[in-house]
C-alpha cells in the first residue's frame, strides 16, 4: 500500500509538472498574441489599407502552410505574423520616437514549446 501511494505521488508530481509547462506555454502564446494585437492597433492608427494588411496576413499564412498542425503551428503563425507586422513599411517610415515605441513592443522571445 505504501508503494502504491508513492507511485500515485510520483504520477501527481508528473501531472503537476506537465500542467505547469502548459501554463507557461499558454502564457508565452498570450504575450505574443497581445504583441500582435498591439501592432495591428498601431497599423490601424497609421491607416494601413485593408489590401496591405491582407497581404501581410496571406504572406504569414503562406509561409506557415507546410508546418504541422497544433500547438507548435499556432506559435509559428504568431511568431511569423509578429515578424511580418514589425517589418511593415509604415513602421519603417515613422518618426524616431514612434519607432522606438514599436521596438519596445517587439518581444524577442520566440515561443518554442
């Protein structure tokens, strides 16, 4: 009976560790998602055309098309979209102060879970 309790404890520890890992992964995805939303908001404020925004989105989806489905795919799409948005020409033509604000939003942390 003691051995069974030890095994159950080990299983619970492993499950807790898996849950903590998933929580961290979701936290990183949430951060990247918020960065992407902020960039989209800034582009809207800069009056980006729907066509240009559509091209960015299609480019992102095209570059991630062959990737596997699931959690890794979501992270890859968010990272690629973030990169595409930060590379947008409208941000490149901003005055220095606004460009620095944009760089502060750019999260260099890549999600790899």
